[in-house]
């Protein structure tokens, strides 16, 4: 998925792929993309010949967890599980990504920034 596919004025903040033995040998790609003053979204693009793309508005994220197995730690990877208030994708996994704790911190910072810009509090999301 090229940056032009995200729309005019969009910027890719972070991207990675699902990894095998620490190498990006997968057709599952993850992106965090921002369109200034409009939206901040997480995209998951799966597939080679047929693509399945999921997107999640960042302000809908409720909780984040990181799992690092022994093998994951050896290869410098881990899995981030994102729990969201979204009907189509309430639980998303970023599987075997590089530097999962740095990515979790990035997501948390962007989440707070996006919520602040939208004046959204966590309690308001359960209406």
C-alpha cells in the first residue's frame, strides 16, 4: 500500500511487517497514518494477490498489551494486542513486530494527542 493510497496530505508515522525469525517475510503490513487536522488511523493490510485492509481510528483505542515470548525476545520482536471500541475490529493484533515496547509507547503518545485534539475522554466513548 503506497502512501498515495492513504489520501492527499497523509503522512506515514510508523510502518512495519509481521516478521518471521526477525525478518519481514510476510505480506501483512502495519501502518500508523496521519492526515493533519482530519484523522489518525491504524491500518492493517494483509495479502499478496487479494488484499484485506482494516482501519481503526486511534481515538477508539481503549487498552494496549504487549506479549514477548522467549523466541520473540531472541529476535527482538513481540505482539501488541489493541482493544478498541469498534464494532468491526474490537481486538487487533500487531503480530511479531520489531521493538514492540517502543511502538506501544508511540501508540500511547499518539492516542493521547488525538484524544486531546478531539476533546474526547475515555468515559465519553461508552455512551
